[in-house]
């Protein structure tokens, strides 16, 4: 049997290219470690950037390249990436420079399915009901929900200076990739394209004067989160979670991301609170990380009905119990912003 050598493994890996940088992963210096024991090969690949979609493709190709070598019995490819870091705001001009926008607030989560968009839409509606001028930016390029939840459709319009006119509903100005593609069309963009789209949403949209620009983030801690922190100074982030204790890990991930991009955590909101998912996990998590607890949102049919109908529950039933919870959330966010200068980012233990 042909002996597998480190040289033969490196030669195989030299055929694997980083699609974003156009060079092979060996010449880029990505190969951190190669271990071989009787044909069982383990390779550690260290990317020179933060996590990105191309990483999974690099790992797949590396696994295939090594597995094709004679004498290889098993393959384990470990992929590492640098922690995302945003440059200090003063070193990067804001994509909102010259626009009268007072506060940019990201609504984020460590994973999908926690009702983040529902919270973003109703937070925007609650702030509007309180007399503030509010915009809502849908940064979830791959799964835009804002058009449906705000009851909007149709193409975007431009004005004479080629500025994009935000679509308005319920007194809230909105922008979303959902206005630019046909319903059901998959969007398969790499990080640079996503960054450019977000930059255009900030720079080229005629937002007018806003007290708050609420940004509905995609789930997780990837390209969109890094781009947002690089494009605009953030007043803070609202982290959405569910009541279960298992959500602690996901909140840890979201708070860790906020730390990396130097964004204050305004607090945690517990969504879908009730008999099905339980109570109290969000408050315990907020206490654990020493960040404000912004409130609990009950799991009720009216929230789902409002989202499907394009009328947020805060507007559809302003005197109802659920609307009261969202109005309380908005009040707590305002209070957290007032204290933000003294807020300290949580230190993960």
C-alpha cells in the first residue's frame, strides 16, 4: 500500500481554491496542521478571515481531495476562522453620513426561529405609536420577511437624484431585498455581494429624518453582522431569545458577536413566552450576563395573525395585552438607550 505523506496531502490540498480570494489554500497559508496515523488523516484549516459561506465549500473540497489519495483510510477536516472584528467607527465613515438618523438598533438572535422579525416589526410599530419617526431595514438578505409582515409588495421607486424611495406602511419606512426579487426566488450571494446590498440600503435609500432605524438581522453571527458593524455606528442591539434554558448557548453566541463588533447590548427580550415553551429563561439569561431584561412577549394567535395579514399586532389591536407587552418593550429599549453611555458589554465566563 502506498504510504500517505504530508507532502502528498499538501499537494492534494494545493488544488483546493478559496473562491473569494482566487488562490489555493496552501499558498494562502491556511493549512495550520496535518496529522496522519496509519492512513487516518486530520487536517486543520485556519481561514484568514471571519466565518463566511465559502468556508463550508473549502472544507468539502479539502475532504474530497484528501480522501482521493491512495492509502487514506479516513479524513477529518477541521475548519477554523478568525473572530470577526470591526474597525473602530472613527476609522470607517458611516454609510449614513449626512443623513438625519439618530439611532440605529439591531434586532438579532443567535439562531433562527425565535421570532426576531416579529419583534423587530412590532418594536418599530410601538416606537411609531409613541410618536417617533421610524425606519425598518430588512438585513435578512436570504430570507426577507418584512414585506409580508408589513403588508407591502411591488417594486421600489427612485427619484430624480437616483435615490431609492423607501416603501411606507403604518407610518414606518421600510427597505428589503424582497422588493427587488420575485417571490420565492432564492438569493445565493457571497459575503461581498451581501455587504454591497446593505451598503446601498443605507447610502442610497431616501430615509428622511428618523429617530430610529431598526435593523432586522438574519439569524446567527455571519457576514451580515460584520458588515452592519462596519457600515454604521450602532446605538445598540436587542437580543431575541426563547424561554428554554437551552437557548442560553444561542444568546451567548449573539452577545459574543456584539462584543466582537463593539456594539452595546441594550438587553434581552424573551419571545414566545407561555405554556408551550415555558417562562423565565430570558430573564435568567439576562441576569447571567448582567444585561437588562427588556420583557416577555407571550405566544398568542394575534401575533401570528398580524404578521400574516401585514398588520403588526401593536397596530391591529393597540389596546390588547400583547400590544401592551410590545409597548413595554419599546419603553425599556428607550430607557436602555438613555443609559447606554454607562452600559458595559457583558464579559462571558
